């Protein structure tokens, strides 16, 4: 396990964007990650996270996001909205299109149900089940940062030509 002193002082620490709709989870992740020498940026939802990915001038090395990110209010998904409220997997897909080389970790309190409901097969993306221990989080982050980034795609379910995507 690596602690703060394990990241060489000559290089900037990796930056992690943490996204969760539960403030307590975001704060916990921030405290644990910063305590291990990482730089952390917080977002309380996908819309804010997409804005950060677009507007942040420094590096973002990893996106740690909850899989279930309910929007604060009802919203129609549209191609004209640059920062929509989307689930964590679609956020990861959109963020990797904005930031090449971005690595992803999804997290959820109910992994089997949530992965299945989003059409994600276990083992295709790094995943952290909640609740988690500090060592599990830090080890997973180090392991993911050591791997090359992967390209993500959202599997769309078949729909009629006049169907509309609704989130909320």
C-alpha cells in the first residue's frame, strides 16, 4: 500500500474527479484519497462533472463515479444539452470523449442489480462496491492508474424511432 510519501515529490500527484450524489460519500473519498497523496476534485452529479471535465485546465487522471446518479429534477435528455444529468456509466463514456486517457472506476451500493440494470457486465470496468474500506479504495485507484486507459461505449437498447430518452 502506498501513502502520501510514496508519490515522488518531483511529479504532480494524480488528480481524481469524485462524483456522487451523496455528500458524505464524496467527502469520505476526498479525505481518504487526499490522505494518500492524491489531488481530488468533487462533483455532486453528472452535470457538474461534465462541466469540470470541459472547463478544468489541469489534468484529470481518474473518474471515480457512483453508477446511480439521480438528477436533481426531472429532465429530458437532449443532444443540445452539453452537460446533461446521466447515470455514472454514461458519464464515464462522455467524460472519456472529453478527456482522452481518463481512467474510470464505477461504484455502487448494490452492484449486481445496478450493473445489470445498466447493461454492464461484471469485470468490464473497475468497480468498487459500497461500503468500502480505505485500503480497498486506495489499492484499486493505484491499480487503475497503473493500467492504460480504455475506450468506453454505451450499449443502447433497441427502441422505436419516435422514442425519447427520459432521465429522472
